[in-house]
């Protein structure tokens, strides 16, 4: 199972994303009518987390754009945790989930992340250990895997960025905002009766 997840992680994520959108599109969100204050708080919190996720992923992209496969990056966001790209992806994804205005959907997306990405992180660490040996082993012992330790932060005064690769990574980062916009568009189509719902979610 771990090998399947690692090999087809992108396709699995895309397929689950489509199912997630379909479930959102076909469901009525009960909290909108029973607890509008709660959904309002969810949207505000979700937008804040999406913003943090986008900025964080752009920050990570600045450091790994073009260097991920042949260099060990330990500065900037990679000085506070070993997998900041996945950390900020989790933050952004949680924000998107909160913007669905459904507690059920808000819990499902982080849960899916928790199933899929630890496998990816474990495999990437094995690859980096094989590529960089004792240098990466020391990095593993001194920097946490996922939760940032901000007291470790350091960054170089200058850093060369490969613009073409950074641009591609930047486009990936704004998918979080696009997802929120897509959910809002679907919600309006539901309100106008263009999309019919078939079940209720809380």
C-alpha cells in the first residue's frame, strides 16, 4: 500500500480532490441555516489559513525551485522544519476545507492529508538520506520533521532563484485560492437551483 501511495500520490490526490468537489457540489450544508455564525467564523478562519498556506508555499518555492533534487536545502523555511512545503500545504488545505462551511468536509480533507503525505515524507527522507548521507542525518537530528521550530530560523543574505521553475511552483501555490473561489461559485449555482443537491452534510 505504501508503495502504491508513493508511486501514484499525485493521481490519487487529484482523484480524491475531484470526489471531494463532487460531494461538496451535491450536498446541502446544514450549518448555513442552523448556525450561520459558525459558518462565518469557519470562512474567516479558512481564508486566513489559505493566505498563510499560499505565502508559505511561495516561501518554500523560493528555496527549492530548481534545487530540490540535487541540493540539500537547510535555510529559510527549511531551517525550522524538514518538510515546510507539506506543512504549509496542510495549513492551506485545512483553510480550503473550512471554507466549505461543513464540519464533515472540514475534517475529511486534513484526514486524507494525514493518510497520504506521511508516506511521501518517509520515502523522500529515505531518498535524501541515500543522496546526502551523514549531512542529512545531522539535519534530521537537529530540525523537526513537520512542526516548525521557529527558534532555529536562519536564512542567507542572498539566494539565487531559477525563475522558470519558481513561476511553476507559484502557480501551484495559488490553487488554494482557486479552490475557495470554485466552492463559492458552486454554492451560488446551488442557490440559483442550477445544481441540485441530494444529501445533507453538517
